[in-house]
C-alpha cells in the first residue's frame, strides 16, 4: 500500500483545524485563524510518528494526549489549566465522534451498497474534508456579516462642539466601557488624536484620565473638556457634557469609527 505523506499531513491538518474550530464554538471562545490553522498543522504533522517505524514510541496514547494538549495551547493560548483540560476533553470527544463516523461509513461502504452508489468512485474522506472546509468557510462569512450588522447598529455620529467650531466623528458605543474622569465624574469619550488635529482645544480645561486594560496595562490619557457634545440617535439629538480623551492608535481596523462612547454617554 502506497502512502503519500504530504496528502496524509494535509488531510489530518484540515480535520484537526475543523475539530479545534468546533471546539472553540462549543466553548464560545473567539480564536484567531492563524493560531487555529497553526495548531491544526501541528496536529497534522504528528501523523508522521504513525508512519515512520523509528518514531513508533511517540504513537502511544500518552503522547497522543500530549499532542492534543499542545494543540489546545497553540490554538487558545490560555494560561488557565482548568480551561485547557476542559478544551482538551471537548476536543477528544469530537475526535472520537469523528472517528466513529468514519468507521461507520467505512463499514457501510461495500460494493453494491446504497452509500457506495451515492458517492461513486469519490473517496468518502475527501467528501468529509470538503464538508469541513465548507462549514468553516460559510460559518466565518455568517459570523462576519452578523458582526458587521451588530457593529453598525452601535455606531453613532457625534459632534464635538467648541466655542468657534465643531467636529463630526463616528463613535462606537462600547457597552463595557464605564470610563469616567475622576474629578468631574463626567463620562469619557475616547477619540483618535488625528481626528481633532485641526481643532484648537488649547484653551479647553485639561485632564489626565487614568485607565487600565484587561491585560493589566495602566496609564493616563491626555484629555480635555469641550463646550458640549451632541450625540445623534436616529431623529433625536442628545446634548451631553463629556470629557474627550485622546489616543494615538486606530480604534477600527476597517475605519468604521474613530471614537468610543462610554456607556454613561447615552
């Protein structure tokens, strides 16, 4: 029997990527595709130990579990041992279900059977791999469309008003953002610095707003208080007092918005 190692690695990489993908969906964890694919390729390369006799020692159950655990680490990049063990259990469960499905198909894939007549000369493995690829591709498209709809529904046009002029900016309502300036207790609107580069705000009251990110990083944002801020919500216009904090980074990779509204702004 001739075994093409490159084809075997490719097939197993796709299957492992799919299993990790549905594991992430089950755990409701967002993962970056590059880490997902990298973990799938790592799992695909592990098949080498099954076909090379000198590496047979690494094909035992304990090494298979270690390889699966490393796939979890590469894919999810979580430090929590409890989460990684939970993810490993889900991955093993889906692997067993997939193996059982393949065994069932192979058992019923006999000459003259209805299943054999249905797929003809096409290998059932390639049909399953095609289904896995289509599922991941379509699911990502649906997720992207829904995410875009949600993002657009939370974008509002705001007008930052000064004594002599004003600036219109698209702002995203960050429902998890409760940032307030500690002295005035006013809500903070984070704005890209470039968006107010042409505005003379030197005469406005200056502040430094402390912040802390989820990764533990802390610091202070340079901020000022405009005359007022208008928030356009459908046909209504809300006038608010707020602090404008400036940030150097881009807030949207697609440039959908250039500011973040705190929950207390609306």
